[in-house]
């Protein structure tokens, strides 16, 4: 029979062996991306699956941030075409109490901004475009503003410990820039920029009320809007790829949104 001393030494050696076995490293956090087509891949022309309605891809600012933070687990719930109702009904389930970071970009589809831009492109009369923009701005105040309040409250309830960054939309045009007389008139471009301002003002106000951080995309993108004379960070109209038009391109995601998000959260 072995002595108690020998058994104790053997036990201590065994415990030391277990202590040296490497363990899986715990994630440093959990990041969930919620949102619409500006959050996913339209404009980048690079998709995981071009037939998937959500149109996700590898070159978006959310994927790029996640790739730069490999110790943070990442969940992509964003989907092209999403509205505030879709966030609550379809995307909110991705949030958990241990979520540490949420980006949320939604609102343009609630006011039919895609239809507004399409109408401005197709109409001959500037006033038709301006009237459509005015209706969208009215909808932003009457419908989108309270919908954002409800959506933000639902996000906070589902992810009580997360930092939430509400990501805004850019203006599309530099007025009196280098686009010349072709395409939309400067009256129409000014109206569309005004709609972007309305969205940004409402999103910023509702974000502040919810205790969220608002990432204002306008000053980020302004030097690189259409007609700016600099490299554009949003796609222009492409008749053969209409669903790529007026979305952030690869540079817009990487040098615009990603850089701005990194400045905010690291």
C-alpha cells in the first residue's frame, strides 16, 4: 500500500497537469449587426449568395469590423429591404443579454426612400420629384419617428448591457458639383439631400432619447458624395443594376462607415 504522502504528491502532480492544459479562449464580447440594405452588400457587388434576398456579403462595414476583432463573436441579422417592423419581428431574436455591441441602421425603407429616388430619376418634371420627397419627409415625422422610439426600446430590452450605435445615412450629392446638367437637376439633388437631413435629425433625436450613440454619416461621406469631384463612396445610377444604385460602395463601407465606427468603439 502506498503511503498517504506518496498519494498526496501524485494528486498534486495530476492537478498541475490539468492546470497546464490550454482552455478555449472566451470571447471578448458579442457584436450583433441589425439593419437594412445599407448594412449589407448592395453597392459592393460582392455577395455570399447573389440569389439570397438579404444580399449579404464580405465587404460591408459590419463584416470588416468583425474581422478586425476576431475575439468578438459576430452575428449578422441585417437584411436588405428591412424596415423598423422587420427589425422587431425578424432580427431582434439575434440579441441576447450578453450582447456587448449592436449597430442598427434602419429607417429609409419605412419612408419609401428607394421609391422616392426612383421617381426622381424617372420623372421629367422637377416638381414631381420635390413633391415625392416632401411626402417622404412628412412620413418620417409622422410614422418613422415614433416607430424608431419603439424599435430602440425593443433593442434596449433585448440587449440591456450592449452599447448601441445607430448608423445614419449619407447625403447623396454635392450641389453645384461636377455632375453638370445631365441626370437629376440641382433642385432634385437638393431635395434628396434634404430628405437625408430629415432622416438624420430624427434618428439622432430618437437615439439620444434612448441613450444610444448616433453615427452621423453626413460629414463622413460629404467629401465623397456624387458630383463631389472626389472618389465617390456611394454608387450612382446604373440602369442595368438598379438595385446596386445609391448604396455605399466598397470604399464607402471601408473608408467611410468602418473608419467612423472604429473611431467610436475601437
